[in-house]
C-alpha cells in the first residue's frame, strides 16, 4: 500500500493539495451554518428580524461556498483517481512486458496477473476515490471542530482531542487487522481452490466427493482454516459500529449533563449543546466512511500483489563502460543452474560480428538453454555474457536480438499486421520483401485466424521467418525454425537469409546438417558443455561428437 500511495502523492500532489484547500472551505462553511442557525432561530423568536436577515445572507453565502467546493472536490477526486489508475496500469504493463528471466517469472503467480492488472487496479482506483472524498473530509472536519472548540472552551477541546486520538488509533489498528485477516482468507481460499483443481481430473472426480476423500486430513484442515479465518474477518468488520454506539452514548450523556446544568450555568449549557452539534456532525461523517472500510481490505490485498510486480521494475542503466573491445558475442565461463540442475557448465566461446553460426548437439545438450541465457530468459549463476563489450545481464538487448522459434505467436489479423507487429516504421515494401525471401506466398491482406488455425505448419514457420526478416536487429537466432518446411524450399530460404542478413550475426540451431557446411563457426555441445567449435572442415577431422552427429543424420 505504501508504494502505491507514494506513486499517488508523487504524481498528483498538486490536485490533492487543492482538494484539501477546498475541503477546508467546505467544512468551514458547514460548521459556520451549524453555529449560526441556533442564533437565527433565537432572533426570530425574539422578533429581531433585521439581525435575522443579515445572518441569513451569511448563511446563503456559506451554503454557496460549500456547494461550489463540493462540486470541485468531486471533479478533482474523480480525475485524480482515474489518472492514477491509468498511470498504474501503464506502469504495470511496461514492467510485465520487460520481464524476461525465469528468476523474475518465479516471483509472480502469473495465473492471477491479469486480475491484478485490471481488477486490482480498478480496486485501487475506487480506494483512492473514497480516500479523497471521505477520509480527507473526516480529517479536515476533525481539525475544524477541535479549532472551534478551542475558541469556545479549552477543556472541551482537550477532552474531544483525546477522544478522537484514541478513536483514530483503534480505528487504524482494527482496520489493518481486518485487512491482514482478509489477505489470509484469500490465500487460504486459493489453497483450497488448488486442492480442488489438483484433484478434479478424470476418475479422481468421483474420489473427490467420496466420504474417504472428503474427510482427508489435508482437505479438512484447509477447509477449516479458510472458514475460521473468514469468520474472523466478517466479525472484524463490525468494529466501526461498536465505536459509533460508544459515540452515540457519549452524545446522550452530554445532553443529560447539559439539561442538568442548564439552570445553574446557562453559558456552559449552551457551549455543551454547541459541542454536541459538532460531535453529531463528526458522527455523520464517520458513519459515511463505511464504504472505505469495505474497500480497504480489498485494496490492501490488491496493493500487496501489485507491489510484487512493481518490485520487478528495472532501474535503467546508462553506463558506457566497456568490459571488452570485442565486437560480437562473448561467453566467458558461463554456468546456469535451474532447480539445482546444471543446464550450462563453464561455457566459453566467441561469435564475431557479421558471422554465420550453427549450434549442434544431441537432444538435451543445452543448445536452447545457451540461447535463453543470451537473451536473458535464464539468469546466469557465474561468468558473463558480453555483446559488443556490454554485459547482457545489466544492459537491455531485448530489441536488438530476434529469436525465431517453432513456438510462434500469431495475431488474429491480416498477414501484413502479423509481420510488422505494430511497428509502423516497417513499410509495405519491406514486408513484401521479407515474405518473398521466406517464400511466404499468401497475400498481405489474407486474414489469419486465432492461433493461425487456417495456416499449415509449413506456412506458420514461413510467416515466422518473414516477421524476423522484416525487423531490423543485430542478432538473429533461428531455433529449429525450418523443421516443417519441405527440403527444396528450406534450402532456398536459408540462402536468402544468409544474403539478406550478411552484415548481421546469424545463429542457427538445427540437427539437420544440410545447407550448413559453409558456416563460419559451428559450436558442438554435449551434456551442457561445449565439446569443440570451428568450421566444418576442422570439426570433421577433429571432433568425434560432430562426426557422429553427421553420421546419425545421414549427412556428409
């Protein structure tokens, strides 16, 4: 909650300050009416009509100020809460779109991410709106009442201030307690839902509702915890009403005291009745914050989850420090562990600029893991990866590397939009040229269905290659990108790629060895390590793993 409030006050402090000023005017005008109405009634009963008319003018002016202030407060609070929600959504989407490491992914339960980004932010917007309209008003009203009581009777002011302080302290304490309880309820209900979800599969559905399964210790304990915590939360929501009952009892006691002392001390009795009016005014505003109490628990929970995403925001780095003068890609003793399993072990090699490269190895050798480390999906445990001398772990290379895998994301849109992916700098001619090099023959206006269901696997891969060729990057990685394309077309497409991207770094990952013997560098992997690297002629003479891979694939 603190992080979101910091964002709110940092971006909208001017509007909030203006709301506070208008609220002071509004409350001051309302309290002035409360003070002067009894005087008007007294003047009317006494027949002092001239004095009455002059006071009525002041009352009308005060009411006018109150109405105008309320209108501006309503407009400003709505505007601030809407802009706050919009800014927060944009910030969260920006952070999520830049998440690319497994380490970061593991910190968020992505099954509920869209709920946080949409429903959670909407909850925060409602919370801010109620906060600006109700809580600020209550604070200002309490301050005004204390100020008025000090001017009237110092003892009343002191007692009233102590009473409000105790009430405020207990209110905040109980509010946080209920919010924490609600957060526990949500977590326990989530655990209960997971137990259902894990068990409602196939024949387990029958077992789930059997007496044996329903009475299992795990499920029963989860259900009991969820129920008990839920009961505590619902019970905790009653605390404001207890305070209101106490305040109403205080009002009744004040009234009885005023009646008792009226004959002996009329001045004190009048002050008591005026203090009662102030107290009733505050009780009315305290009663009006019930919507805030209802939404605070929801806002607390959503804020906790939203702040998990905010914590992943990256601080932009603008360091020009070069760790190496080598132009290209360097792997320096890189090791990667995932779930205590070593998927890359002490990897070291270089890929120069403007080079064509192939990564080969048996299944499970670590080829894709190597690439995921390069693009930042896997966080390296030791060593360093440099591109043009910059460490990829600290510098953003997302937009400079293009990965073409067999897992293609397709828009429900035409071919043209699927290729350029919203990049308006990519012209129609560039798209046509990219499609021609990938031998993708569909018209640019051809409508692609959801997940490309109206395209064959062959054409999906061609569309993926077309998309890559249309975007200007420094490094292109083709990970098993030709598996569904028939041999004759595959050879032509590869040659087109080599010509079109001759001034770029090209990395192919493939276990089909035809069309790759002209590579500048072939990296051979086995058991998460580099066995050897060099050109085809060198490896066919010196690397047994490479020779066995070629023999297995039927190559030469």
